[in-house]
């Protein structure tokens, strides 16, 4: 028996044949299924035939191999492999899993980069990697899981590092900027057209280099998230510090929000501010201002009667875009040029996170500008007020630091924590641009190996490399992953499961029962109170439900949901810490926000009436729909 397992290939051959005892396979078929080269497969099959474990029959001049059920060791081998498979499967998936993120539009091409990094590269510089992860894919819908105990221990380890290594948090923020710039600079050079002229070797180098840089980016890029998003390690440590400083429980959440307020704006705010400056430019020109007002009034009063004002239905938005197209020739060149530059700078931010989302059109930004120009008669004054409030918030933070008599190390701690919010958005913008730029590369790879872009995104990088250089890969297996699959990774293994195995794995991973409650608890993302009707908003298509004053409830918000967020009386999310997108937007818009409830979208339903006390992190159900 010991001789049988000298080779990994022979082990995999026996595993395949034992689990398909009634079938026989020809040589190329075995090599393809196992993704092995023909020579290695031939050598190991010959050895197994000589040992009597495998039998071979010739049919139509082709040799077919099968498990030799008459072998003296047949029964023992079958039982052994059955036990090994069951034991290995249980060891991987039988644990208390924590749902880390639920993202409706994410592909394995992008996901594998960070899933693999979590177990392989995350030990540097944080000092500890995750032990294992599991990700469930249903088409482009991702649910990804950590071992709950492991995720909490990683978070606590990182927070301890923040205090034991002076300057560590600052280093993380600087490294995030550096790696984001490196990623952006590389993908900017990637070709987008005439890819057929590039060799398979060149295509693979594009793919591999992007993967390497993006992996390196995650070594620091995930640290702020890992430290707080899943077990609130950082938030709990911040509260502990404030208690030790004598802050009352009533003031802790408020003080924590103030102390972690960044002193500089995020790219989200910068993008909004830049568009507002164009809108101010429009309002300064009476003729242009009149043009924008007349179009908006006409559209509002005549063309949207069948859609409803300010809906976000696809029909409404399409109609609006058609209208604004006709006004381009009437806009002054300097305004059109400024908007064109804004479009070129941010068009890819819609790419969350696959080609199915696409990118923003120029008309999208023109439409947004029309709305913005008509949202306030004096945008210049509104902008100045907004800037004054931002500076006042920074000033209040400085006053609180003096009031609490914080020492230098704690000031640096809270400064760096606030900067986590800024660098998170900075890295996100670079990331979106990178995965957008990789689409033509992946599409061309898929064309050459006979798969669609979606199917190609369900391949591992090893499979892509092998396929590009003439090696065998199982196309049917890859296609099956799109329908439903589970991806598992630990230090020793990165594996896709599909078919029945994926279903069994998912059953072990997705075993979270949610009890019905009258009150949900989370963390304060931005203080304040609100009462309103729940609207579950997870994707752009959901935004048409949103009315002014509704309570926006989401798994986790993304930049493309901001139009709906601006109409909300409060935000409530399942996922995220104080550096999450929802918390950042809430602070910049001054909207009450409760984050990290873990169960909000599964307990609340559209039409429920709730009372949000963001200051204390609670959401009370007043009336069920």
C-alpha cells in the first residue's frame, strides 16, 4: 500500500477510478480530468496496471482504464479512499463559519486574488494569516466565510500590533496608497484593443503580473478591514480606551465617531466636490443655468408622468439620458470640457465588480449634473456651508482631543484610524480600475481556449496558464462551476468544488439560522436618530424603490448606491466597521448610520417601519409590513 502513494498523480488516478468504479476512461480523458500531462499520466497508469490496481482494455484501437475490482486490495482501497475523502471533507468544512461578505456581483477571477492572499500572503506584514476560507458562488453571486474563531483572533492580533508596534498603522496607510498607485500604473499600460496580435506568453504575463501586484496590494489593503469588520476588535479597543479615560457610556459612541473622523476628504467626497464645482460654473452663467432648469422642468412635468418623479427605474433613466443627449450642443465648450474630464476620470467606478455592471456613460454624468444644478438655487453657498461644516467637525475633534488630554500615542492611533477611511476608498478606486482594465485580457484568453469571459473567470490561474500553453484542462468542470461552486483555500490547498460536492460543502458552510427579533443591534457609523419605512437596497436595480425619508437597509453599500443613500433618513447595514463605505458616506452626508448588524436584511423587509438610534447602534421594529 505504501508504494501506491509515492506519487501524487497515482493517488489522484486511484481516487478518480475508485469514485467511478463502473466507468472506464481513455488516457487523454484521465489526463484532462486530473489536469496532468500525458507523459506523467501514462507512466503512473502503467505502474498501477503492473500492480494490478488498474485494469486496461482496448476498444477501437484505444486503451480504456478502470479500477480493478478483482484486485486483492480492491475492497481495502475503496474503503480507504472513501474514509480519506470523508475525513478530508469534514476537516475542511466542519467548523463554525462566519459570513464575512455577501456580494451580488463578484467573480472568482477577482475573488481568488484576495481569498488566496488571506491564507498565503496575509502573514506579512500583519504577523498572522487566516487559517482557511470558504466561498460559495452561484453564478456571479458570492458568499464568503471565515472560521469565526479564526477571524476574531486575526482581528485581535492586528489590533494588538497597532499598539505594540509604533507607526504600524501609519505604515499600513502609506503602503495602501503606494500599492494602489502601483496597481493603477501597471493596468494603465495594458492593451485594450488588437489583442489577437499578442502571443499566449504575453497574455499570460499580463494576467500573472496583474495577479502578483494585486495580491501584494492585499497584504496591507485588508488590514483595516480585518481589524474591525468581522468581530469589532478595533471598535471594542477604542471604546475600552475611552472608558479608561473616564468617558461615560452615554458619550462613548459619539466620542469614538468624532475621534475617528478623518482630517482630509475621501475620494468619494472629492469626486462629488469636483462635480459640484462644474454645477456652480453652470449656475454662474445665466444662459446655461436657464437651459438646465428648462430641461429639468420639462422632463419633470411632461416626460416622467408614467415613471414617477425621481424614480431610478431603468426606463426612467434611459429616457432621461435620451433627453440630455440632445442638450450637449447647447452647452458651452468650457463646461462640456470640464464634464468630459470628470467622466474620463471616474467612468469606471460603476464597475462593481464584473463586466455585467459595465461603466458609466458620459450621459450619466450629464444627467447627474442636470439634477445637481436643479437641486439648490445657490450651490456655491451650499458648497461653502458644506466645507465650513467639514472644518468645524475637524475643529470639534481637536477640541475633544484637548478635553480628553490624549497623549501623543493615542492621538496618532485615532489619526491613523481615521485615515483608514480615506485609504480604503483610495484603494477601492484603484482596484475597480484594475479589474475593469483586465476584462479585454480575460476575454481574449477565453476566446483562445474556447470559453466565454464568465467561464474563464471561474478558472484558477494555474488552469489558465496550463490551457494557454497547450496543457489539458477540464472545460466541462469549469462550466459547471458557473452554475454553483464552492471555493476553499488554506495554506496547503486552493480548490474548487462543483456538482454534488459543492452542495455538500455549502450545506456545512451555510448553516446560520436567524431568529426573529424586535430590535437589531450594531455599531454607530454616524450618530443621530430617524424613523421611517425600510427599503432593502443591495443593487442599483433596487434604487427605484427608494423614496425621500426611507430607511436604507443593505448588506453593505457601494458607491453606485449613493443616489439612493442621499434620499435616506438613515442607513442600516449588515456588514462593515467604522471604516466601511456606509460609515464614510454617512459622516460626509451627516446621516444616521448603524453598521455591522449582521442580520438586518434577513430580519427586516420592505415596508417595515423602524426607529433608528444610530448613536446607540440600535434599530427597533415599530411595525411589520
